C-alpha cells in the first residue's frame, strides 16, 4: 500500500513539472514576438493596392521568422541607400579632400563605382567591413540590454546603436503616427535602393543589361 502511494505521489510530482507556473506564463507573454499580421501591416500598399509577394515568403515560418525578415530587410535597405548615394557621388565627381590612404588622394579615385572600390587598399576594405560588423554586433547587444529585442516584442528594424541614427534627436518629439510614416517611407526607399544598386552593378558588369543606363 505504501509502495502504491509512493508511486502515485511520484507520478503527480513528475506531471506537475510540465505544468507552466503563472510566472512562466507571464514572462512568456511579455517576451512574445509581435504577430505576423502586425509586421506585415507596414508599410502601406498605396502604390499597388496589395502586398506584393509572388514567392509567398510572408507565409514562411513563425512570427519570429517574419520579424527577422523585416529586420534584415530594413538593414539591407539602409546599406543599399548608402551604397547608391556613394556610387552616385563618385560618378558625379564628388571627392573628399585629402588622402584616402598614404599616397592615395581622394581626387585620384576613378569615377566608376566598381573601379573606385578596387582602388581602395585591402586594409581600407577590411576596416569598412570591421566597422559594419561592430555596428551589427552592438545593435544586437543593445537590443538585448537597452530595449526589447525584435524577436521578443520589439520593433523590427529599429536601430539601437547610440548616436548612429538621428544623433541630433530630430525625431524625439514626433508623434507615433509621424514615426510610423517615417518607418514606412524608409522601407519603401530601401526597397528602391536595393533595386537601384542591383541595376548599377548589372550595368557595370554586363554591357547593355540596363537600357539607357550610361557607363557607371
């Protein structure tokens, strides 16, 4: 009889280990990633009237997958916008004063984008990549330390590196509606920039691949 009672108590204690406590449920709700619908509701679809997703990528994975997609899209869009402006500036003949490296003046850099990149010394390229890696690392670090991570309910695409975005605090007093319009515009401009950079690269590597595009 005692043996049977001990077995029953043991089974009950094992089963209770799989029952989530109220604290665990509360923590999970706080750390829940924003829903797929919330993520995909931005930006608006004013231009074409509906979300354009011919490959069905928005149907893949979980809410966390879509939040990661959006975070990556915003980051790639920012890089593409910077790359497009840089490519245009070099092609337009704009140069910084002084030297890019010892014995290499900015003024001597070629005007074509890929040729300009080739002219940068190897250590210069390594510094750019290292700087980008540090930004990425600290973005993830500060997301976890100073805010809510985008996979746990935070806003995908939000920059968390201090002083990197809006160092003058121009968006500090903007309303939530204005900030949302700004995020929508950033995503759309980033998408256009990715297409633009892809077009510049294609035009620079494959002659005639982009109609009416001058040498770049």
